[in-house]
């Protein structure tokens, strides 16, 4: 608007100059005709007027240029303000400006997204509304102290970690820098740049967690210790409850850890003892097969009923009150060896993407630690097996060889030996040979079982017939020692799909072990029964029993009990028997009270059953 007025005045002055040229021309003409004094005065006045108009025109031009420059600067300032406002609008950081009374006078878009307030709602509010209660008084004093100091700003490099408070009351970690600006009129404003560092803090905590767990996992190469450490590291860092299931041969082994045991200890104890199979409907099996994590965001009663068949186990899951579940595979390369099951109980938030990502990274670290422990265990077993085989060869084979050599030497040197003594020497040679053959066969069976190459020729077999075959093998030895061999069988047992010779071998090993520790005139009971869809065989003796300290080791290879035995064995029988049973998909265990004998059990699972309607008599006649 001022420029338009200047332009109008300039035009008017130019017109005035043009108008003055007319009387100037007339005056010059009159002076040319009659150079009178009055004519000269008129000429002077006209020239003076024209000069004044010219000066005014020049000043108008200068004013116009000044106004144009001011307008240009104003436009540049507006453009700069718009650019600054645009930068603040798109900035991810919160930019908050307050006055000397700590009232908010500027609140950018980044601040709206971080704090959850809209700018019109927060303008004029005290800055303390954006701070947790415990920081408000201290922060106000800090701003006042900063205002009194000579420092104009504390820049990004001098940021302090603080905490912010969102509109919903939640807190978040933040970094903040502050500056002050003195405005005309003595006013002062403070501007804070706040950055939400929740993600960065979480990333740092996750890295610290992975580093700590890696250190704990690498502290031991023991397989059992590593399994338990994996479970304990995952709870409570990742979840309230953690189960670790790993594949051991044809079976699953489970370890558990719980972060909040209140009210869940009984359920956890039962669930930790649950043994999965490849036919279990639980997602752990599918995760191991596929090698991919699975998330169940809502674990409700219908889901539990669809994934758990055992009513007792189902009731324990209900008592645990699981809210959500995350199952992550334990895999090295393309091979999955187990899975980690993480559970969030009621009252806790569900698993988010960040927890799932961290869980998969943790599972990767745990898989490597578990594989190292497995390889170390196998290396130790190989070394121990070599040493044990050397011990067996050097000791147990030397005894029968020495007996054969002595008997053969006696037969060669004394040609006039009596017939009875000659028969005794020959019997000793034959028995020593049989002992060596059995020992060699045991070593071969152990090697076959250890490498997982034990072949089974399954057929339709009767449990009572298998028991009878095993007992007949020891009738003579038992009779010589007056030991009673008793069959204890129910009226009906289902037929089995098993390798008959191998099951008889298992029963024979158990009977041989029982005869070793049963005193003369004792009693051994051999039988079978139906339990929860499986046929359970047992061999019970009335010997001294197995000390509690020895019971965890009875199935170890080459292990010999300190109990008084009638004769020493190879220490392989029970280990071979356990391997054969596990190859059939069953399991073997011991129940013994010291001083009251021992009972060895082994089960043949339901999938090996042929039918459920066979009688003992029918089976024997078959």
C-alpha cells in the first residue's frame, strides 16, 4: 500500500513539472520580445518551482526504493519463518518453547506425537505437565538456574537424560537440550529439544541382555547345566514362564523356569514333568519340524482343549492362566534340536514385535551354546567309551582268555588226565568262549545303539510269550541257586508290534541283573501290565535294593554297583536294555527302596499296540 501512494505522488509531481513547462515556455517567449524585470522574476519563480518539484520527485524515488527493499526483506523474513515452521513441523524431536513463567508458548508437531497433546490444548499450560511428578520441582529449579547463568545453550553434545510424561500418564526416557533467547522489551524465552530414546534404550538393554546371557551360557559346557541356564535366562527377562524342550534321541527332554511362582508352583511342577512325543498336538512339535517361530496371541480355554489331550495336564494349564504364548525353535543351520516356549500370564502385556525379535536372537545364542554342549558331551562320551572299551578288552577279555590258555595248557601237558577233570577243563573253555562272545556282542550292541543304527524287525507278539521265553533262559541257573522265578500277568494284554528277540534280550538282561543281586533262595517276579494305553513290563527282586546315590547311574555304560553281587558283569546290560526300549519308543526306569529289593520297569507305548483284546492263553497257544 505505501508503494502505491508513492507511485501516485510521483505521477503527480511529473504532471506538475509538465504543467510548469507551459508557463515557462510563455515566459521565455515574452522575455525574448520584451526583457522586463517582471518577466525575469516570473522566470525565476517558475524555475524555482520546477526545482522544488524535481527535488520532491527525487525524494519520492528514494523513498520508493527504501520501501521496496523493506518489502523484500519482509518477504524473505516471512519465507524464513515459513521454512523454520516447516522444519519444526516435520522434526521427529519435540521442540517446546516456554516463557519466563514456564508456560508453554510453542509446541511443534513432533511434540504432539511424542507427548500425545495437541498444540491448542497444551498452549499456556505449565511445562511441568510434561514431566513426571518426581522431577517437576527439580526441573523448574534447573531452568531458573540456567536462565541466570552465562551459558546461552546446552547443545546436543551436552544433553542430559531425563524422563517425559505422556498425556496418558506413561513415562518414557528422553534426551533434552535447552537454549535461551532474550527478546526486545526484556522478555526471555527458553526452547527445549526433546528426543524420545525408548527404542534406543530398549536396543541397548537387549544388547546387554544378549551379552549377559552369552556369558552365562558359555560358563559351562555341561549339557544339563546349559539347558537349565537357557530356561533361567529367558524368565523373567522375556516372559513369566519358560519351557525348554530338546530332542534327545527319539524323546523330548524338558526344562522349566518361572519368574512369578506365586500360585503357579504346583502347576509348573507337573507341566515341567510332561514328556512330549512327535504325535503331541502342542505347537512345540510343529515349531521344531518347521524351524519357524509361532505366536499364539490369545491362549483361551478352547485353544487349550484343542492342543492338550491329557485332562490332568489340561487342568494344570488352566491353573497357570496363560495369556499369550511364543514358541521359538532352537536351530543350528537347517537342523532344529528343540524349542523355547515363552508364556505371559494374566496381568501382563502380550508379546510385542520387539520381544519376538529379541527372543529369536536369544534362541540363536542358546542354540549355539546347546550345540557346543552337545558336541562336548559326545566328545567326552567318545573318549570315555574308548577308554572303557580298552578297559573291558584289557580286563574282562583277559580273564576268559587266561582261563582258556590255562585249560588248553593243562590238556596238552597232561595226556593222562582223568576223564572228569578233562570234562571240567573243556567246560571251562566253552563257558569262557561263551562269555567272550557275549561280551563282544554287548560291545557291538552298545556301538549300534550309540550311533542310532539299531535295526528292529517288528512282528505281532504276545507279552506273556515274551516273558515266558525270557524266564526259560534262566530256569537252570535259578534252580541251581533255589531262586524262584514267578510270572505275574493279567488275564488279558494287547498284542504288541515289537522285535521279539530284542524284547527278550531286554528281559534277559534285567533277569541276569536281578539274579546277580538276589540271594540264594530268593524270589524274582517277572510280569507285565496295562497302564495308560501302554504295556509296562517289570522285573522285581528281593535283593538288597539300590542305594539312592547309585540310582541315577544304573543305566550308565560300564557302571558297576557297589552292592554285593554273586558275580561281576560287564556293566553294559542295563544300558543296552534301555537303548533297545527307547528304540521301540518306550522308556525304562527303576524303583527301589534300599533293603527292600529293586524293580526295573520298561514300557512299550500305545502306538506299538496291535489290539486290546488278546488273552494270555490265546497268546501262549499262538
